[in-house]
C-alpha cells in the first residue's frame, strides 16, 4: 500500500464552508496534481483508523503516567488526544 500524505494535517473549512483537511498547506484531494498513485487510499485508511488510534493512545496514558519520570511522552500523548478531541475544524 502507498504511504499517506506526510503531516502535519489540520482540519479546516474552505471558502464555501465545507470541511477539508490540509496537509503541508495543501488541501487533501486525491485528484490534485502531484498526488502519488494510491495516496488517496492511504489517506482514507489513516483517517478510518483514527478512532482506533485515539482509543489506543488514551489507553496507554495511565501506563505512561505511572512509568515515565520526565513526562515528555505523557505530555505528547495528552496533547495529541486533546488535538484529536478539539471539536473538528478550526
């Protein structure tokens, strides 16, 4: 399978108020110029896996809190969860 579009990704709205994803300043569009074959399918697979990835990350935060001394990984995990739960496009 092809690799998804490199991040960072962000949620946004276009000039017509429609939801869109932006990656590296470019709206994610599988038909755009320069898209690699299979990139759209890889992006869709990543988006479809997002709820499972979020649940998995949330489940390891208590372990990180217990095991980690400096809190760097715990802080990164919490920040990623907060970003995912921020309520959509900004």
